[in-house]
């Protein structure tokens, strides 16, 4: 089994995390969180 490749750069993850913290629209927060959760640790 091959390790999964990251599809987000570190900078992109940081931007999404900051956007998630400051976003008021909870539907958009859910979408951002789902993208972040797809990224392997």
C-alpha cells in the first residue's frame, strides 16, 4: 500500500483553518472542515 499524497500545501491548509475560524456561515464552515478532514495527517 502506497502512502497517500497530500493534495493541499501547508500554506493552503493554514489559509483554510484561518477562514474556518473567522467564518460566520456555518454551512461554509462545514465545507471547509470537510476539505481539511480529507487531508491525511
